[in-house]
């Protein structure tokens, strides 16, 4: 196949002529594809396929022609290496895709190959792009998305109060969708975010709460749902900075050396000393992070049991399908976050609003608060990393053995010290006193 740039000598109304790609592959395949460029015939150098220097903007046009030339070489190389068919070469030069729109790609390829939370995140990012660029009520095509459109997205997002960090997150997810399509051969240009498109981000002070803040929040509790929100926050803190998806995944099957002596459903429990919850954080489960061994002592178990009891009390008639079996003492919920992501969002959105109102902080600050208390107690960086379930990206990670008995003891000691400093036991007692006021029976006598 040969592809050249060719000037159609028949002039347009304004006296200019179209510059086209001219494709030839044997006797039966000849095609012209508009490039979008045009120039007066007298300024076109047919032999060099360039704009003559006598044209005042020849440098600008020749720079674009260089880019078209690179595109031609790419198309020819892919055709001759049998990566592209004739039709794919045409689509590539036209800047089109096998999919009618980005919306169609999201609802088919992304939906079928990504987890439900990722599919929803990508879909929301594309919907935001459409909302702020005039495509809200129509589908957006891959070829519609260019620097100009993304710059409009940035300007209109800022004008409508979208935070810089949120915009950058949308932009990253848009890139992920386009590069997924590029990697699979559905579009023919890799998506690159120009540095000028990134929004500036003003770093906000890290927000954390104190034990006193939490105690004051307990005093504000007006109903069982307020108490549940605070209990969930306290559980996230007590289990070393978990998120909502982590709490949902807690199961007794992930409990090491669990002792069920004298266990009678949710009304009574007895464990000797403590055991470990073996857990891989939901946010990083597909990365090179190791399982976390989280100490579950009697105090933390009592909090889990209290929450389990209250959720049975509030949801057994309305949403019994989200509740874990009574015999699973470590599990509060019984649904899969990835396959039931919308359900997960619906369940937790209510409590997210309540925790912000009661405590003045989001659930995510439980992790930051735990880390801050570790800093104040001068816990080493290595032990803090283990506590929070972070991986070490440095070269030293190849030499670290973090599974020794001495390291485990340091982790447990730091965990206990942080819980004591935050007065978790006292806060659980205060919270349980509030809960009993709403007629919830926590334990059998």
C-alpha cells in the first residue's frame, strides 16, 4: 500500500484546494481521505508534498504536514505488518473508531472487562466530560475529544466549582478509557494529557479528629443511625484505617485461630487473648501489597458485635439481604462490593452524611487519624507502613522481612498504644450506653 499527500486541484469557493491522503493498494483499491487542511494551488509543492516558503504561514502548515506524514508511516507499517486491514487504515487516517461513541465503548468493552466500581468511575468521568462540554444529551465520539474540547472541560469545570483534584481525577479516568481502546486497536492514537490541561491543586490541610472530638460527637447522638455511623468510624480506626469496602469484606473465614468457645450467635462471645483478621485492603488488593494481620482483641470484637446487633435491629425488615448470617460473628454485612457497588453506595451514603454531620469529618479521615496518632507516639516509618498496609516502593523492600516475630510484636504494641491513646475502650462504652437508650439489647444477662 502506498499513501501520499495529494492536492485536489479543483478549487473550493474560497480559492483554496483540499489536501487529502491518497491511498493505493493494487488495482482495486484507490481512495482519497480529507486531512482537513487546504491551501491555494500556487503555494503547493507537489514533489515535496509541502507548502512553499512563499506562503506567510508555511511553517505552521508544514509542521502539521510533518504530523500527517508520521501518521502515514504508522498506517503503512501497521498494514504491512498485518496489524491493520485496508478498512482499519482508512479508519485510522479518518481518526475514527469501530465503536460509534465513547458511550458505547463504556457500556460494552469497559463494562465487560472491568470491575463494577471501576466501570462506574469511568462512566462518571465520561459523563462529567459530556456535562461540561455540551454533550450532556448526546453521545460523544472518540474523534470529538481533542485538546480544544478538554480545555473547555477544564475551564467549565472550574467555573462550576469542581475542585482541581476532582478534575484531574476525571481526566485520568478519561485517559484510561481512551488508552484501553487504543491498546485493543479500536482507536489509533494514544491519549496523552498535555501538561497545560492539568488543573492546579491547592493542598488542603489534612483533617483528623481527636478522642475528645469523638466523645463530643457521641453526646450529639439522637437516634440509632447516628450511633451506627460513629460506630463504623470507630471500627475503621480500630482496625488500622480501613475503608467501607474493607469493613464489608470482614468474615470469620479470614480469622486465624478463632476460638468459638461458648459462642452463642451475636448475643454472647468469648475469645481468649486475641486472634488475627487476615485482610488485604480493598483499595490495593490487586497491587503488590501483603496481607495485613490485624489484631482483634476483646475490645474490637465487642465493637463489631455491637454494630452487628444494631444493623440487625435496623435492617432485618427493610434490607435483610445486606446482613451477614448471625453465626458469623466477625461479619456485619453480606454482599459483594464489586458486583453490588450501587447497593454499597446506597447503604454507605446515608452513614457518610451522618458522620460528616456528627463528627465534622468523613469516614476516610479515620485512616488519617490513626496515622496521626502513630506519628505522635513516634512509631517508626516501617511499622506505620505495616500498620496501614502500605507497600514499600524503595529498593530496600527487596531485602525487608516484615514477618519476623519481633516485627509482629512491634506492630501489635504500636496498634495497642494507638487504641489506648485514642481511648477506644471508653468510647465504645459511651457509645453502647447511647445505643441501649434506643431499646437495642446488646447482650444477654
